[in-house]
C-alpha cells in the first residue's frame, strides 16, 4: 500500500464513547458553557488517546421530551475519558443527569477506491 492509503486504514476496533448531558433548560448561554467545559476536558486530556467526533444540542421535541447536550469521542481509554468528563461536568447545575454509552465496532472489511473529480 502507498503511504497515503496507509494513513487512511481504519483501526480493527473502534470505540465510540458518547456522553449525554440531560439539560434542565436551554438558553443562549448553554452552548457557550458546554463548549467551555468540553474545552477543559480537552486541555486536561494529555495521556488519553482519543479523537473528538461530534457535539450538539437536541432541543425537546426533536426526538426527545427533554433537552440533551451530547459529546461523542472515539477512544479505547473509556475509564480515563469518563473521569475527565465527570471532573468537568459534576458541578454543572444545568444538568439533571449525565449518561454515557460505549459502542464497540469491529471492522469486517475495508475497501479503497478513488473517485474521478
């Protein structure tokens, strides 16, 4: 394989770690506060092998009856990531609870091709 393709090869296993912050209310300051807190998680994450995947806020009525802030990471170091996340969010007064899901994906096959542009 070429070096470019080697860089694209995905891991045999992939873990998605999703943190869901169940919010009591949503206002203009909520997104800024969540982004500030998650940037602190990033700041203290030295030594934890992770990759940030996505962040968002789902308001009540979109798919749920409550407001949900979510953060999704790719990492196999789940316990370390959970500790960092909890350290930054345990005193967040706008959270009614924080839940977490860990999904493990195993690569079945991988194929490479190029698209003509």
